[in-house]
């Protein structure tokens, strides 16, 4: 690398955890919670005494204003605690600081339960509140959502007991799964389970197949334990759902996603309609790999599961000078992203300039720093910080554009109350995926034909995972809940249900070499709080693609609609948000507009390959 890769500057947040400003923020957080506790105690006293003098609208106004200050401090302190630890993971002071912030945050969450009971007791007076204080009209959705949540809560005593038992129940099964997976190792090669999984991206076809076979063998050896984890976790979820008056696990997930069943049906229906296209892509890739001697599979009736991530390229065609294969400097990455962002929106380009100029990004690869990448947003000062590990590969440009997209999303919410900064996962990936799309589509237009094959395959490969494999996971989890309702499930049952889900989604796109143990791999199946942690990804991917299609149709004027949409993601349902911007997501048409872009990519790949 020919230039210095930056570390971030945190001085506009806190200079350190020992600084006066950090200690002041901790003190303000504690004092703020004490103020909320006093306000809640006053309200409970009024309610208990049936006091007609209780001015609920004025009380609610004061509580929401006070709560916003506490929420801003809570979010900022949690984000800061994590980011400083993430780049120095052996620092015990940072670990202790995380524990301290976690304990304070737990206290804050308990206050929310009390607030819900006060709100429920006075729900009939909310219209008077909006009438007297119209500036709080934007809170209507959030307060109604809070009231709806109270319908699905047990008594405070039962909720507390459920939380305590979960530590030795669902959470314990989740940890057991993590411990088993993280300690699996192949005796022949010494590779960990995750290292075997990563071989799926190797250009060595024999290695891909052998690592796949070793992976299956390791999972099969532990199938009884994995099945016990999954069966008991889903059993706990079903029991608590009944107590909390959820008819189906999917209903709870839809509520968290702020999405209607009608919209989900339209989304799933559009993906199902596109399956023939994706199966054609899988078979095209299989043919390419067979013709170029880049697969160890002897079954030519579709793609082997272990070839899903195989690179579509020829060694003789690789070049170190093209945009795709060259080693990028960080300066070049910065200028390219600013240029691409600006091509869509001058405001988005100016935001990227600001993020780079003010050193919001920590990009150097170094010891003690976590892998991957993330964006963290800070309510205080309304700023963001981005962690990434920049090596100069083109994939790092995509990652940087993705995380900056998250930060741009947050910038569009400037001036909003902190209560609005929490938006559902369905909308959380919109701006990041849209930013990726801007970069990828530009790169496709500039690459040579041989490299177009690679980047088209990479894009279709990524999207097929988010659509086809996510659909497979959706089918699987739905069937697991349905069958677990009627009795116990073992490893044979889970393998059977996974086979059925893969056939229903991948179909003849895959050959006979499939992966019936994928149920043991995906960690989100094993979390009590992440039921159906699948369709929101598909929503985000196609939502961003649909928005990009609108941009291509409307041109530069769309940038204003886009920023306006992002600004309202924290206080509306997905349907109302989209309706506000002029499109309907409750029918297949919108979702198909996003899929069409990938259909065109497949047509181009067919010509080139």
C-alpha cells in the first residue's frame, strides 16, 4: 500500500473513558434515569389514587422530552463502549467499561416496562395529548406500537421470571450451539469449522469439495446435540408465544419488522416467481465450471452446493491493472466512492467528503482489532464512525460504500428525536445496499468482458443468497415451528425439513450434492430473539433494488425522494413509509421491479460466459 490507511478520530465524541466529558456523560445518564424514575413514580401514584388532577398530556410531554435525552446518552455510550473495544479487544479496561454500560442499560430497559403500564392506563387520553401538543404528532405510530406491545406481555412478575429462566434455557442452548460449532476441528487438516466453511470461496475445486465433505461429517458427528439445542429453543419460543398471546412465531417477527402479512406475501410471491431465473443462473454457473475444469462434481444436472461461491474466472484472464483486480490505495477508494455518491446526489457526495475529511473511518488491519466491518451512529453530535479492514481489494470498496451508506441514512435523520433512531431490520439495510448498488453498477459498466463475468457472478451470487437461500431458510423455519407445535423433533426430522426446503427453493438449480445439515450451521435459528431472521434481508435487498430502479427511471430528482424516505424510517410502518414516497409494497409489482435488474445482469452474463 502506497499511503497511510487511517485510524478514526474520536475526539468529537470522547477523548477517552477517563476524560471529564465521558464521566460527565455517565453522570448525566444516571441522573436522567433517576429523573425518569421520579416521573414514573409520580404517575403511578396518581393512577393508584385515581386522582382526577393528574394532567396526563403534560406529564407525557415532559416524560418524552426527558426520555429523549436519556435515550441519546444510552445509545451514544453503548456505541462508544463497543467501538473502542472492537479495535483493542485485549484491553480489560474497555471490557469492564462495556459491563458497566450494560448494567446501566438494563436499568433503563426496566423503566420502559413501567412506562408501558402508565401509557396503557391512560391510552384513552392520547388524542387529547396530540391535540394539546401537536408537535408530538410524529410520535403517534411509536406510542401506538408501544400500546400494541403491551397486549403481548405477561405480568411484570412473569416477564421477569421468563427473563431469568431464559439465561439457563434458550440462551444456554444458544451458547451450547456456539461452543460446539466454534470448537469443531477436522482431525486430518487441523482446520476449524469456520476455516472449512471459508474454503467454499476457494478457486481450488478439489479443496471446495473436500472441505464440504469434512464439514458435513463434523455436523453429523454432533447432530444429536445440535438437534436438542434447536428443538428445545423452538419449544421455548412456542411456549412463551402462547403466554404472550401470539398466534404464530411469524406474527411476532412481522410486528418487530413493522411489516404486514400482505406485504410479506407479496415479497415472498415475487421471489417465488423469480425462482426459474435463479435456477437458470445456477445451471449456467455449473456449465461454466464444467467447461473450464473448475469443479470436482461429476453430476452435471445443476450446481453442486459446494460450488455456489466458486469464482467464475480463468487464471489467464486475470489482470492486475483493471479496476476490479488491481490493488486500490485508500486514497483511490475515497475518491471513487465520493465520485459515485456524488453521481447520484451532491448531498450524498458531500456527506462522504465530510466522513473522510473528519476521520470517521478506522480502516487499518492490525492486531487486536475485530474482523469484518460496521457502522455505529451517535446521537450526541449526530455523527457516525465506521470500522473496516482495508486491504486494497475491490471487495473492500464495496464494504466501505456499504457502511458509509448506513452512516448517510443516519445523517438524513438529523434533527429527529432519539426515539426515532431505532428502525426495523427490514429498513436498516436499505441505504447500505443502495450504496453498494451504485458502486457495483458503475463497475459493471467499466470492466472488461472477462472481468464483467466475475463481477456479474459476484453480484448474482450475493443476491441469490439473499433471495433463494433466504427463501429456503424461511420455508425451513416455518415448517419447524409447525411440526414442533405437535411434538419433539430430532436430527432426522430437521434434515428432512431442510431437504424439502432446498428442493422447494433451489429446485433443479442444484444437483444431487446438497447440504441437508444447513439447519445446524445458521446461528440465527438458535436465538430466542431472532425468529425468522431471514425475510428482512430479502426485503432490504429488493427494496434497495426497487429504489434503484425508480432512480434509473426518475433521474436526479429521485435523490430528494430517497433522502426524505430515509428520514422517516424510525416512526412509520414499512407500508406507510413507502406510500408517503409514492409507491406500494403490498403488491408484487414493486418487488419485481427490483428483480428485473438482476434478470438483466443474468442475460449479460449468459452472453459473456
